[in-house]
């Protein structure tokens, strides 16, 4: 199976529309700053906007991503990912993926990992978490106790997610197929595009150092 995620950076940004709104930064400016800082893999997640607005944002993000040769992934919106020929990310509220392109799948426990192993088409990568306590996913327990099971079963790319910050990222497992998803910590030192760019550059350097 061809890799979906690009390996020139192990940082995986979740450009969450609601988080950007809360932090008073336009999501397109956020994405541009991420790419300017050396980021590559970015997921557009929007749980609050109307479909027409999601489509508009996804189109603009695709244009920005293409300038930087980035990897843009759309969360949940299968029709939009299909229309724009983008990659997709889904959770288990979408048990069957009727989608011709590459996609990633969220998992939280051995049952979901086993389901991902046998589904067809198969996901290009698994998102796994929460690996640390997370403000955005407070209802999901921290489940690093399942990591050994995950590593013994899944041999494609893995994206760790949930409460990852610049301070704790070095506690996570290291490997050539591992990626690290960041959401709110992008705004830990400021909410301006320059702050996001500097954060991205700094975290990329940190990941490179410990991997």
C-alpha cells in the first residue's frame, strides 16, 4: 500500500476550525503558517460549519497545500474529500468507508484496532489515542496500555493523538512510521501566524532530534 503521510516531517497538524475560532486565527492563515514552519501533514477538521462552508475552506486549503507540496486530509466529510480528490480521515461513527481514495482511521482500543485490520479497503494509517489527557477529547480515556497490542498488529503508519504538547512529546514511542498530532498546543505561545510558524519550526526540530 502506498504511503499517504509524507515522511519529511513527523508532525501532524489538526487544523480544527473551532480551535482556530477560539484562538482568533483564520484557519487559512493557520495552515499557511504551519507550512511556512516546515509542516507537511495537516488534517482539516470542522464539526461546526455548514457543508458549503466546509467545502469552501477545503478548496482554499487544498490550494494552499499544493503551493507547499503538503498532504491535506479532510476529517469525516466523505463527499467533500471525493469531490476535491483529497485524502480522508474517519472515526468509527463511519463504520464502512465507501471512498476510492486513501484514508486514515481513528482507533482507541484493541477492538477498534482489530476492526481496522480486516476492513476493506484498508486504512493507510491509524490514529491512536488518547495518549495524554486532552481537553478536546475529555470523554476518551488515556489508553497507552494498548500500545504493545497496536505495535504487534499494525505495521503501517501510526499517528499518536491526544494531549500532545511540546513538553511531553519526547515521552512517546519513536519509530520511522510514527507521527505526532498536535491541536491546541499550537497556540501555547501565541495565536498569531508568526507564533504558529515558529512553534511548528521548533517542534519539527525537536521531533527530528529525538527520532
